C-alpha cells in the first residue's frame, strides 16, 4: 500500500532560546502542509489530513521525484515581505480557481524520498537529502537554517516583529504524529493590559477592550482557576444581557498575552496572564 500522508512531527514550546548548538530556523506564520507525490500526482494535506490539493494548483506543477513526502509551512507574504497569517488564511478559504494571493511552500523536512522512508535518519542528514531533492520553483523553497546562535536569532526576530524561532536537535529522528523536545519553538509573544467587559453566553469567551474603549475581540484562553475567579466576580455585578454576550457593569483589568494585532485591530490568540486588581 502506498503511503501518501504522514502525520507530522510536532514541537514543544519554551519561553526563551536554549540549546545554542542546535539548528535554528525562522518560525513562519502560516499553515503546516504535507506534500506527497506518487504516480506523477502531487497531493497536499494539512496536518490534520485534510486534502487541499485543489486550493493550491501552483504547487502541483513540480519536478519532485515520485515517492516523496515533504513537510513545511505554507505562507503568503505581505507588502513588507513578511509572512502574514491573515493573508494565507484568506487564500486558504478562497473558492476562486484563479490564485489571487501567491503562496510559498517553505520546506523544512523530508519524510520520504523515492519511496524510501527517511524518518529514522538524523535531521542533519535529512536536510542534506532535501537540498538535493528540491529544484528551483517559483512557489517552493527550502528553509534557511543556521547552527546555534538561537539567542541572537530570536533577538533579530523580535526586532522585526516576526513570529518566533524553532530550535532543532541535529541528531533527531522524525517522530511521526508526536510532540518532541527535539524540536522547540520560541514564540515572540506580545503583552498588553486591557479590560474584560463581558462574557459569551454559550461557549467560553471573554470580551476584551483597551482602556480607551477599542474592541479587542474575544479571549478564549484562560486557565480553569482564573475562569472560576472571573465568574465569581461577575456574579457580584450588575450585568446587561445581549443576544450572545453578557456585559459587565464594571470591566475587569487584566494582563494579556497575544501574537499580533489583526487588520481589524483585534488581538490574535489572546491569552489571560494575570489580574490587575
């Protein structure tokens, strides 16, 4: 039986760069993509095995050898030449047959080469194979990496307001469908202070605003202990009920972690850090 999809290896997260003798890569802000080519046909899958081949036809015209499976990140660059998650999601959801937003598939690993599984090989050897497999292509490129220098790399990422870095053990094998400490991500989180002004009626979600009254969207990430604290405080207040949300009479100040601001001015993936009360 021909294998056309392999569940990708996943990363663990750390707060600050470590392991400066490992390989360091830029963490791209996009969609994880598995490319598989067999019998002359290229198929594309998300990490959850959803086939998306027909959404990105520009990637299907390639000279990659049969029996190859590649792992990488699908991105769209904005006008500043930086990966833009909103743009790649716009392209991902588009039903138009003519591509409006050009994508790039940034390949960082090879899982299978000419029908031979490469997962048991050390990462540094897989990188060497990958460099030989990839040919010049307008929408595909091999990721650039350096040895060590994770601290300096992360500092540069923060200066450019990019998503983060990935640090990888050069001797690591490819662990299918597993999260491993051999691959570590360091996210360039942003922090701010704002107000919780209400909560969603059905599934958990807290309305956020800046101190100036600017809407910041809904925060869905909060530990259970803090959720209980919030509802205890909310029960003591006068509230106003709308169709979807319950609004607090007195907003609650808190500290928030997030990835970046969306085009609408919302916090992307806001996460509760602590109370300011």
